[in-house]
C-alpha cells in the first residue's frame, strides 16, 4: 500500500480523468477533482460521489484556486478536435493559464505535478514513429493550433518551473486513447464510428482513410500515467504513452463494422485541414523508464468500448455548453 497522498486531478470528470480518479480513490488516496464540466458530466463520477476520500469542486482552471495537496494530475483541457475548436481562445487559455495555476500551486505546496500533454505537439510529423526527441511540425496558425500550441506552451512552462524553481514535474505525451466513457458526440474517430455503427448511420471516413493512428486502451494509458507520477524523482519526461500498433482509419472502420455486426455503409468526407497523415509512438523510453507497455489489443479494447456504448443512453450526453 503506497503512502496516502492528497491528490488533485484537474479535468477529473472527463473520459481519462474519471477513470484516473477511480484508480487513485481505490488505492486509498484523498482525491480532489476540479472540473468545469465543459466536455463531461457528473454521470462519469457516479462511482465516486459519496466515497469519503473523494471530493468534487466545480471550478475553471483558468482561475487560481487555493488547495493543499501533495500531487497534481493536470488533465483539464478539451481533447477532441470538435471540442477544442468550439472555443479555441478558451482552449489555449485553459492550457496556458491552467498550467500556470497548477504550477504555482505545486511550487507553494512542494507538490509533484504531472502534465497531460499530447502527441499533437509533434503536429503532422515528418519523423515516424515519433520519439520524444522529435521537435514536431506544427502549423501555429491553423485550426488545431489552439490545442497543439497550448499544449506546447504548457510543456515550456512545466520545464521552466522545474529549472527555475525546482518544481517536481512529469510530462506525459498521450497518443490517441479510447475506451468506455468517451463522450459519444465528441467527434473523435472511435466514438463516431461506434455510435454510427450502432445507430445504423453512415460511417464517415475523412479523406481516403489511408491516414494512420495508433489507438491505446484507456486502462493501459491510465496505468502509464500513474507509473509516470510514481517514477524516480529525477525523471521529468516528456515520455510518450500510447499503443505502437498502427492502423489506417479505413481499417478501423472495417473492424468496428465487423465487431458491431452493423449494416452501416462507409462514406467519404473531406479531410479536415492539418489532419496528421501518420502517427505512432516510439515507446522505448516508457518501456525502459517505467517498465510500461500497453497490454490490450485494439480488437479487445474496441469490444469493451462497444459493450459500454450499448449500455448507455446516448441522448443523456450533451454537446459542449454554449458560452464557455
Ligand atoms: P475530456 O474532454 O473527456 O476531459 C477533459 C476534462 O477537462 C473534461 O471533464 C472537461 O470538462 C474538463 N475541462 C476542460 N476545460 C476545463 C477548464 N477550463 N477548467 C476545468 N475543467 C476543464 O478529454 P480526455 O480524453 O479525458 O483528455 C484528458 C487530458 O488528456 C486532456 O488534457 C487531453 O488533452 C489529454 N490527452 C488525451 C488524449 C486522448 O486520446 N484521450 C490524447 C492526448 C492528450
Ligand atoms: N476521422 C474520420 N471520421 C470521423 C472522425 C475522425 O475519418 O468521423 C479521422 C480524422 O480525420 C483523423 C482520425 O480519424 O484522421 C483521428 O481523428 P480524431 O478526431 O479521433 O483524433 P486526432 O485527429 O486528434 O488524432
């Protein structure tokens, strides 16, 4: 049993955050979830509300907050392109001001702080697969920039607080992750394809479906995040976390149709601007430093995710709230 810590999880009601909170609460830690419910809902926390070592605070991370904690997982940020492009100015504020606020708290409390960064810092990569040493190819003025550049600036802030103030930091670069509690209307490819297949709607492939992604199951990913937080004190990262098995979007569509036994037809739509052509993590560092690698293959993870989609009422999930 690890020593009980007071742990803050920002964005703790989201797809990854809610599962992370569950793992930490189950380990006996005192967990505080800070959330503004932009892309999530309280139903993600039903297993946690009422637990004596879990606390929910409705709060926006662009504003300072005064808490006493030992560890911080900074996950607050819309992650799906449709969500982060909904209000791009708010997205970059969330990344940058959210980072400044958690780093200030970590400095004051002498807490360890982990940043949920992203493979998007590599942009549309010219190096394949992507190692942490690759500096990326990001369009700073395109429609994805509010997210990509916000996350890049947050990494800069983390490194500078570490170098200037000795803050104990961790940076994880998360590659495409999927699983139960994905928002069914977030527009991400896995949630779109499963929802469309289950409802008998057309399955929308953007472009010709030859672009690739590497999909990591939620439970593997959250295990990697917790291992990174608990790694040796001189290990700051950044470290890639993701599944190195690479698939084309066309292959993903076929697999979803097969697993759902759907009669849906595949249709082709325009590829969005700046859509990365290929993406696959080099996870050598995570293997060496954390003893971590994903265990759940895509077929199995998709089946679990489909089972969850079948169990929910999709009408209970709303699109992002206006005026954020
Ligand atoms: P998500 O949208 O489900 O979770 C983000 C959570 O942050 C939501 O609950 C949202 O309401 C909350 N939030 C957003 N803005 C906020 C604000 N200003 N103040 C307080 N709360 C706010 O997305 P997710 O997939 O769970 O992603 C979690 C983190 O992991 C994000 O930082 C994301 O960038 C990162 N990440 C995820 C993936 C992935 O494939 N899921 C990939 C790379 C990086
Ligand atoms: N995509 C698609 N159909 C959809 C949604 C997404 O073909 O209905 C494509 C999208 O263009 C991209 C890939 O799937 O090439 C992954 O998209 P997602 O939004 O899930 O994540 P990201 O682009 O951020 O990796």
